[in-house]
C-alpha cells in the first residue's frame, strides 16, 4: 500500500499525517471501485430497442445499454475545458512571476483521462444541478398569483441565477457578506438628522 497505517515504531510526530493519508487513500480506492461497477446496476441501464431483429443473427448482442445523462464526448469536452482554464491560470501566474514557461498548445489541447468513476461523478453533479434549478423554478412559478401551467423561461433564468450565486458563495474563498466591527462603522452625520427632524 502506498500509504500504510502507522505502527508502534512510527514516530509520534508522523502518526497523524500517516493516518490521514491512509484514510484518504483507502476512501479514494473504495469510491473508485464502487463507481467502476455502478454502470452495471439496473439504475444505469435500460433495454435496447431494436427495429431490425434479423440483423443480429449469429451475434451475441446485449439486451441493455447504458442509461446516461451525458455522453462521453460531452464529459471529455468539459474536462478539456476545465484543464484549459486551469492551465491558462497557471501560465498567467507563472508569467507574472517572470518564469520561462510555455502555454497550452491550441492545436493540441490538453485532454485529461476520464475514468468511469469520474464520469459517474460528473453525471451526479450535472443531474443534481438540474434538479435543484428546476425545483427552484417551480417554486418561483407557484409564488405568482397568475399561475402558469409550465415553467417559463424567466422563472428558469431566475432559478439558474440564484443557484449559481449559491454555488459561487459556497465554493468561494470569501464569505458572501462581511460583518464590520462597530469601530469601523462610520457614524451618521448630524446634518442628516436635523434635516429629517425639520421635514
């Protein structure tokens, strides 16, 4: 195992680090094994519809096909776009530090390898995002006195903007709002109070 568990002979200062590395490695390995077998479960499969039954004679064909929300090409395109964004940011920071580096080749862009487990996690996030956005759009639709039978474009757009704001605030490095201490809050001007009293 690359990251073994600490033993009695392990120094005390290294035991915590070895325990954390061992737990994260085992969790990563177990999750990859679980998601690699997930495409064979009934939830991710559906029956194939064949129009020409005579075309499959003499060949052993599967009765089921993968039930995916995103195609493999779409997942690879998203992974390539994310890698290009990360590469551009790294190149920009390196140039600011005056390092001698080369940017990503536009003719041969970076295409990371996407495993089955990673593709399943992509679909999980994609489905959860769409379900949350549609649920918020339905709630917005029901709040208006004039009821619509279907979700309108403006309701979907408002729900998408609200969900994007939630995601950005939850994953950002700074909180959505900052509470200032009383010493930094400026005191209201006295002229404004006199003007209000006179009015």
